[in-house]
């Protein structure tokens, strides 16, 4: 569990609620189902319209990374690459084939298999970098649905505000209905701007930072495999790989 994400979300929401109370307002006045439906439904619809189904689904599922991020352990990866390097140096590259079944990461399996098959270092790098570029592009496309939602939400909030004001203008002769219309108008704007700046855009930035670490891990793996293929000294190779997460 990423505790700072939980604390940040709760702190942001608490600040808004506390500000409302300190200004003498009521928390209940911020609870407007109509405004919520307009902003959430409108934003969701806009994001779905711009995104292919696969990208939208992956982006929504990726949202859990904000609170439960994937395990990124560079020290373990470096230790594993160093062990492969020592084995290859002593017993040859073919001896690494026995370790293929113990690796869970498909990217690492593919790289190690190419290494065992005797791929030239340049060819090995080319194949793995092409796949890495494709994976990075797919992950970023999925993460950016949150960024897009953060761009649409304030505008949808303004749309809700305009709708509320239209409702007010239509009922000028009935003062009893003016209050609810004005409330929807202002609360819709709060929902749109608040959702964008407290949730959607921060989630997008967090996901992109996690993706950057995943990509760095794989770049480090590629460098390590190339080093093994070139016969680099295991200690020198390990020292170089530590620089990726210095």
C-alpha cells in the first residue's frame, strides 16, 4: 500500500471540507447528486469516446497502481543479472538456459532466451528496445486517460454550472426553486475543478512516474544482458547497473 497516496487524497478532500465549515457553510451543501452525475457522467463519456476499449479498460485497471504499485526492486534485479553474468563467465551462455523456467517476467525471459540462443549484442539490443518502446507506448496511452479526464472535468463542471443557471432563469417566478438551481451551478464547478486537480491529474502523474521506473528497470535489464553478451566483468557490470537508480 502506497501510504503517501492515501494520505494525500484524504488531506486534499479534508482541506476542502474543512474550508467549507470554517467559512460557516454546511457540508451537506457540497453534496449535490445532480452536479455529481453531470460531472462524472460527462467526463466518463468524453474519455470513453476518445479511447479504444482496450486502452480505456487498461487505464481504469491501472488506477490501482496509485495505492498498490507494482513491485519495482532494482537491487534484486541487479543481483540476478550479476549472478547470470558470473555463471555465463564460468560455464558459458548455454548454462543460463536452466534459469529460464524460474523467471516470471516475460520480457526478461525473452531477453535471456535470445542471449542463450547466441544473438549478437547489437541484434539483442535492437529486438528488446523495439519491444520496450511498444510496451512503454501502451502503458502511457492507458495512463493518459486519467490526464484526459482531468482536462475534461473542469469544462464539464462549467457545463453543469450553465445548466444550473438556465434552471434558475426558467424559475425566476418561483423563488423556492432558485436556491437548488444556484447550488447545482456552483457545486458542479467545484466537482469539476476539484476532481481534476485533486484526483485525476495527480493520478495521471503518479502513473506516469511508475511507468518511468518500469521502463528504467527494463533498460537496465537490456544493458545487463548486453554486458553479459559482451563478456563484461561481473563486478564492473554490477557497478554500472547501480547507476540507473542512483
